[in-house]
C-alpha cells in the first residue's frame, strides 16, 4: 500500500490564506422579485417562481427512494447558507397543487433547511413546444445572470430534447459559446453562487474551470471575493500555486525500504488507508484511517502477540 500524494503542500495555505470570515460577503439567493405561484391563474413557465412547500408533492414515479443522510445534511447546510442555486421543476396537478418533475433531493434538502417557499420552474406535462419558445424568449433578456443562462440552456437540452447544435441555432449563438456557458454548471455550488450574485464574473469562472480540484477552486474563489482580484490577478495567483505544486513535487523524496514495509504491514489491518510522509532528515508523520473499534483491537492484538 503506497503513501498518499502530497498535493500542493502546506505552502498553499500560506499563499492563499484561510478565510474564516469570507461568508460575510455572501448572501443567500432569494428570488425575492419573482411571482409567488398560486397568486395568479397562470405564470410564465420559463421564469423562476416561489411556491409554498406545502403545495408541492413528491413524484410517485421517482426511481430514487433513498438519499444518503450525510450528503443530504451537507446539501441542506449549503442551501441554508447560500440559498438554492438550481430551482426544482414541477408540474400542476390540481388547484394550487404541484408535483415534482425533477429536483426531489433538492426539495427534501430545502425542507431540512427550514425553507417555507421553494424556487421552481412550473410547466404543464404536454407543453414542450411552448416551453421551448418561452425559454428562448427568456434567453433574449439582458438581465439574466450567467448561471440563469446556463440553467436555461440545460433545460432546453434536457426538457426540450435539443442537441447543443440545435439549441445554439435556436438562441442565435455559436455552439462553442453554448458549450462554455454550460460548463459553468460544473463549478462548485459556492462558486456558482458567487457568479450568480456578481461577486465574480465569467472571466474569473473561466480561469477556475481550468482547475481540476474543487477545493482549490473554492479557495481561489474565496481569495477573489475577499481581495477583489481582477481576472489577470487570479491568473497570476493560479500560476504561483501551480509553480509551488511543481516545486513540492520535485522535492518529494522516495520512502526508504523500512518505511514502505511499515506502511504495508500496518495497512494490512486498515483497508481504509495508511499514509506516511518523511523528510530528508528522517522526520515525518504517519496517518491511519479506520472505521471501527474492532480494527483497532485487531491491530493491538497483533502487537501484543508479537511482544509476547
């Protein structure tokens, strides 16, 4: 069992800095200027509406019956802090009654977060043609934020069954532009939130899309928000991070044979993983990951047997 990669090393935090107070810059997405569903007989299916949660019911044909409790708790905490970035989609099923088409996991997390109103797209079951027209018309507005635009593109693909090429033709944009806009939805929720509310712009987002590690994307985003970095400054910061990572990789020292044997022996008791780091002077740390007391007792029993 080999040791874990060092990543970018401890110097990354020194370069980026920790931002424990960064959330004071962030406000939850509220959709406060949207019409509340139920107050009028009809609403625009392309717009985001706020619906009382008691008017929404689960889809009886939902294939997913269970959700990971820990992941749900994390999503609820994110929604409580940042709001729901991607609204759910519902259909009318009666007088002031709506049924979830997509987004049941988000809906349940909103309930856990204590939300009484949930942002949603409302559509009829057989209104695909009208929905396509409404979405295209909606995209012609000038006040859409980048995430709203990306979500509209995604809805045209998923709900209207359009290819990227056909969609680009509908909205009068180049396919590359559509593709780049859709890529914004790959960013972590925190970064999408900051892009949506204007704490960073599309130029920053394009730089962050060139980073593979979501945690590093969030750290760089925090730095942009805290220090009001320009796109050029963000690019230079990222170059510094990558140079530091390359330097750390060059300094990596192969483990001696005794260290490798130790990792292998201890790792045989802990399938979750054992990592060992050692510097040139022989100092280092070893980390053991375990998931039960039984594993620890088995390991201690083996040590006691050898001691006897």
